[in-house]
C-alpha cells in the first residue's frame, strides 16, 4: 500500500497525504482485490482512494459522506484517480435513526473536517439537513459480504455501530474507528459504552500508534472479532 500513489484536488495541495500512514497500513493489510469496504465519513476521500487502489476494479468501496462541500471534493478526487468503477458514493449520513433526514452542523472551513450530527462543537456551525440511513437497513438488500468498515464521524461512532449491529453479527468485519472520545457525550455515549458494545459482540481493541492521539479523548483503533488474530503490523 505504501507504493500506491493517490492524487488530490488542487484545493487540497497542502494536505499531508502521509499524515495517517497507520490507517493506510491497515487498509493495505485487510483489503485485497475484490474486497468490499464501507467507509463511513469519507470526507474528501483520502482513505477512500487508498482503499479503492487496494480492492481494485473487482472490489468496491461504499463511501458515505453527507456534507455537500466534502462530497464535491470526494467526487473530484475519485475522478482524478480513475477509480469510479470501484467507488460508490452515497451522499448520506449514517446513524441509528430511521429518520430519512437529520440535522447536520457544518463548520465554515472549505473541507468540513469537523462536521457533525451534534451542534455542541462550536457556535459558528451552520445547520443543514442531510439524508440519513442505518447500515442495517442499507446493506441487506445488496446481499454482499463486507471485509472492513472504517468509521470517522466526530462522536457519532456508537450511533453508527448500533445501527449496524446485525451486519456486525453476520459478517464480523474488522472495524477501523477514529474514536472522538471528547465528542461522544454529545450523543449520550462514552468510550466505556463504545467498548462495552463492541465487547458484547466479541470484538477486541488494538490502538493504532500516532503522535496526534490524546488518550481517551481521541484515538484510532482496530477492532477485530475474536475469531480473528489481533495485529496492526
């Protein structure tokens, strides 16, 4: 995976592509040609692109992203890298709600890296409505396996997982989660509850190493079902 080259839209030229090398290493380890990734919170698509290179034209990356500015960049980046065949962009938020639309709070940045279903982050955010889906409603009609799920949703991690419980019980996919412990309380959750939910589903946690981690306030982790061997190397 380290040899794969991805290109980003010119507006992202200052973005450090190598900033999250640990995540890209996991994508390379757990994805192979023909595999399927669910990317929840795809943003402008950096991880989507690396995954698309790994699964190849015979695989598929389902990239969920509800923020319009991010969606535009995501579509451009997918086109620039010629991976349209293996990337399916779904312009929706993912949660445990059955509502078709949810309020979403978007910051003023060009790339909405802190967009969230919660309004508690800053007062400068703008409220918009976005389409919404539960993975347990979206996935069964596809009748497809899932090889890995990546989640980066600014504190709504447990909401996403609760809405995907049947999928997790059926397929036991590895989970690559960016845990925003500081934001979980905005959704009535905590790191303890997140870990408890996954433990009950027989998932075990391995923390990814990285200088940006801030204890339980913010960390990235790989969760493998007990049938899998825990490894981040």
